[in-house]
C-alpha cells in the first residue's frame, strides 16, 4: 500500500503576524482590509512617477510596492490586491502612474504583470523566501521577470513595434532602478523578520 508523502506546511507571511480575528467573519474582514490596503499602497506608490524620455513607461514606485504586497500578504491576498488595483484602474479610478486610469495605455501590460508577480512572490514567501537576503533577492528578481514577461510583449503589440524595440523602450532603461529596488527589499524584508523574532 502506498504511503502518503508529507508535504511541508506553508510558513507564515508578514501579514500573518497581525493579531488573529476571533471569528470567521472577522478573519474575512481582516483579509479584505489587507487586500484593499495593498491595492491602495500600490496606487499611492504609482504617483511617484518620473517620465523616461522616448518611452511611454515611466519609472514609478508601483513595481516595488507590488512585489512587497505580494510578499507580505502571500499569494492569495497578493493576487487579490493587485487584481483589485488593475480592475479599479481600468474602470476609471485614477491611481495608475501619474493619476492615470483606463485600459488603452501601452504600459497596461506591466500592471497585468503585477498580478502575476504578486502571486509568484507570495508563493515564494510561503516557502520562506523573504527570510534571508539571498532568497529575498532571488524572489524579487523572479517577480521583476514576471512583470517584464507580460509588460514588454504587451508594449510591443500596443505600439506595433518588434519585441527587441519594446525591450529598448520598456526593459533596458529600468534595470538599474530594479537592481536598487531589489537591494532595498533584500535589506528590508529579512530585517523585519529578525525584528519580529525578537518580540
């Protein structure tokens, strides 16, 4: 008779350190607040926007926020938060970069990529990827790759340009900034866990 192979239990993410709700409805209300808060944080970070000459894709804080939201909330809540951010912005809420909204902008693919990245970094955080600097850096790099995997092809289609040209416009100018964001996350997230362990 075959025996079941035990699987590792998922580890807590940062949001799980918050006090537990006493009832199921309280837990649902807490999750809803975390999802809305994650979407709002991303929308706020999107307003830190600097245009890049010759490109329709600005440098913003929303990429960093999306990766942090996914990591801190876990995959399920992270996807819900960034999905809410995407859908509300497409519906007209002006919280995309530069207080924009809608679905016709060529950079929308990056926002779609945020949802994928939040799910990926959240799933990795459930396996402890945010506990050490090296694993945190790897998770953030993978999350960035997920964003570009959607954003760059979408940009190529939206602008009717070859993929290589879309990479020139929407990938290469941002790599240095992404490296800085990874460095900040690498210092921040494991540090938060160390602080939490002391309490």
